[in-house]
């Protein structure tokens, strides 16, 4: 039976690091050449009637972020503490970005997470997103597009990644927005492509309700 996607919540990080060899499903596979851009797999992006059950990112919420957005019912957010600790870098850093929060889809019946990353510096959202994707190993069919997230200009990427634990390729996507406190990247993975597609309404809910704080 395939393993469930791993969490990088702060409380679990030390234990997870002890089994780093099992983290191939979390983007820690062996280095492979970056694929050239190509059309991404077609996927449905409608929110399919999903409405926000709560707001994440603002004062009093589980994660302090430069943005806020709506999260779907039963998705459980938790802050990732000490993300910049070098000991945890294999799990909490990807390119220029650090993981700050993850929203677990399992209570809603999905094997996957929405993860929120932040990148400092004065570069564009697209530059940060490109660095984020290049840092993930064994990606292909990488396609960027300029779009909006809420009322904010955004860059979105769709791509596929090789999951060594399952021995298959799966779809992933992310969007990035620039704020006065740096770039925010919201990434949706999933155990496999079917899980990824099933979680797209929650991702689209986040994308269409983003507000800078």
C-alpha cells in the first residue's frame, strides 16, 4: 500500500528527519535535469461549489502570513515553526522559499496538503516561483502563466513531478503573489494525480480569495 504524503509540521520534523530516506514523496528525490516547459496536463479548476468555512492568515488564525485566504470545510491548518533552522532545511526549504503553514486535507477525505511558503528579497513573484520549482527534483511539463489571485497579480505554474515512492508521475501546481513582506507561494501536491485533481477546488478557493495583509 502506498504511503500517505508526509507532513512537515514542526512537531514532526525531527522524527521525519530520522527517516529521510522515505521522503521521496515530498520532493526529496535524487537530482534530475530540469525539463523544458511544455503544455501542462488539462485539469478542472472550478471551485465546484466549495465555499470558505474559515479564513487563514489573518490575526488569530492558525498561521501568521502576509496574506489571508479562505479554506474549505474540514481542512486543518497548522503553522510550521522554526522553518529556517538548517537542521530541517531538506523539508522546510525549497529554493528561495521556506514553508510556513500547511493545510491538511485528510480530515476532508483527501491525501494531500495545501502548503504555504514565503520568499524574501525584492525579486518578482515569478522569479521566486521559478526558483521554487527548479528546486524540486524530477519535474517535467512545466508551464507558467500570468493570472490573478483574488485581486492581486499572480504567477501560476502547473507541472508534473516523479514520485519515487509510488514509481509514477503526478500533477502539481502552485501560485505566487508579491506582497510588501515578500512573495507568498501556495502549493498543491497530493498523493497522486487523482488526489491532486480532487483537491483542486480547495486550491482554487484559496487562489480566488487571496488578500494581502
